[in-house]
C-alpha cells in the first residue's frame, strides 16, 4: 500500500496544499466579514458564488484540459486562483469579491479535475480504492489544517490572504516537477439526465439537502460561532473538529451502511440532526467544550449524507449507467451547496445567528418527510446491490462528482451516454415521484441538462 500511495506523492502533496488554502480562506472570509459587521447575506452569497463556480466551471475546465493537457491546465488555473486571492488584498468592494469567488471556484474545479482524472487514468482497478481513499483523506486533512493554521493569525487582516496565495502557488511545484506520465485525453459524452430523475428521486433529494447543509456549514458555521461568543480561534476549531469527525466517521458508517438498510440510515441521521440542533436554537448558553461536541456530532451526520445517498442511488441504477449517475449526483449536490449559504445568510441576517441551526432542523425535517422506506418498491434494485459504500467526507472541497473516480464504476462498459430505452425508463421506477419530488426534479433538470454534455470526465 505504501508503494501505491508513494507513487502518487506529488499529486497528493498538491491536493493537500490546495485544500489547505481553500479551507483556510472559506473560514477566514466568514470571520473577517463578521468582524467588519458585514451582513450574513453577503457571506452566504460569496460562498454560493464559489460553489456555483465549482459546478459551472467543470464545463470550461474539461475543454481546457482537452485543449492543452493536464499540467498546463493546472498551471494556468492555479495562476488564476492565486490572482483572485491577491486581488482581494488590494480591493475591498464586495461585488468584486463576489466575481472573484466565482472565478476562483471555476478555476479551482479545473485543478481538482486535473488531479482526479490523472489519478484515475493511471490507477489499476485493484488499487483504485486505496488510491482514492488516500486522496479523500488528503482533501479533508488539508481543510482541517487550514482551520488550525488560521488560529495562528492573531489579527484577521490581509496576511491570511497572502498565506492562502502562497499555498496556491506552492501547489504548482509538485505538479510541474512530477515524473508521472501525462494522462491520456478523452472526449466527454452527453448523459441522459431523465433516466436518473425517474429512477432515484429520493437519492437526489438527499443529495440536494446534504449540499444545502454542508454548503451553509462552510460559510455560516464560523459566523454562528462568533455570534454566540466564541473567539476567531475557537470558531476555527469549531469548524475543524466537525470536518475531522466527518473523516473519522466514514469507515464506521461504511461498515454500517453495508449491513443496514440505507434508507433507514438516512432517515435516522436526519432525526438525529434535528434532535441535536434543538439545543442550539438559542435557548441554552453552552460552553465552548459543549459546542465542540455538538460540532463533532454534526460532522459525523452531515459529511456522511453524501456517500449514503450515493450508495443508495447506486443500489437502484443499472451498473452500466453509474458514470452518469455520479455526475448527476454531484451536480445536484453542488446546486444545493449554492442554495444553502444564500438561504442561511438571509435568515441569519433577518432573525439572528441561532437560525443557522433552525435551518439545519428544517432540512432534517425535509429528509424525514421525503425519505421513507415505504416508498422503496425494490423493482429496480441492481444485481450487485448493496453496492460498496465509498468514503466521500468532503465532496464540496474537491470535484468529487467526477464519475470515473468511483471504484464501483467500470468506465469501459458504461453506457450513460447512450439513449435510454423504454425498458430502462419504464413507468414503474424503483422510487416513484410524488408531487413534491417531481417539483424538485423539474427545477433541477434544466441546469443539469446545460452541463450534461461535459459531465463524463476521463
């Protein structure tokens, strides 16, 4: 295993540096703007712009990689990300920061795409699980390190931005000097979105809600922490312990998810999130230690929703269409991540910081209402169900929806881009749409179709 991991050391190091920069900046942004008494609406909008860039940027990023190759695409977008950080040192208008966050997200997703497709193309099938498990550990470790490093800055001025820019530039070095062979370039194929909306509507709702909760967490959880009396250092620890707990919970949750009904697990996770959120609605004055325990518990629950929903979806989709499924799941998750910070920013600005966890409670209720074992008919359960639970602790901080990364996927036989036949999408889907789910699916289908031609990444 050490030999396998060591073979990709340069790619792992670049990932660690890139995620350290991203993790530090997202928390710094919320803390800095709160210190300046900027509205939570702006904080949520800035993070939503970043996630929107991550989702939409895949379209341009894939074409860039095809046009100039992985190393040049990574180098060019790393320069764009660095400039986006440094401009924020010089200029302070928030509307400009909004544009810069979108640009940074669009450029950064290209870096993730280059790294992840590189790992996928040069990994044997027997080693893919190990290689990408370690990659996911690096993404989460970088996010945690970003929070811990932020605590070393006693003043939230321009210096954290300089450090973030340094990390972004340093991530260029291992890529530029790598001895790995240049990956082959592949042309993406369109994916039929309707098939997935009809087959796994409950999974898509799960991913949408998971994206809303996790997206809001990165932008507004530090603001909540400061508003309830924590220092900037304590707020960074509040975020770090949640991410760390989410990483550590992946493997126990995977063991459980392979043995227990996954719909029941999602439902129980939602119930626990609701119960844990209640003490944080502003009724109790909790000490810092208690808030850390709550944050760790929420990390376990919120960072396992994505892989649980993905595993449940894979159980009900034909094996030869799972490349497209991974792309659709990430798109829905990303749309949720855009929506979550906006909504939380608005309600926190209007009714106070405690509404952050009221929002979490509302999301939990939505999952409990929609995700019901009684709605699962079992008509279209795949032959290899239950499929393997794949740890994905921090999908918003990487291009986790790049379909070939999933070790369950065989891209050589996948037919996600082929037309869906009548037998594929008959009138008896495994998870029938009710009125509310149909409305959600309809609202999501149009933006997915706009990028579906570029969703399959080689």
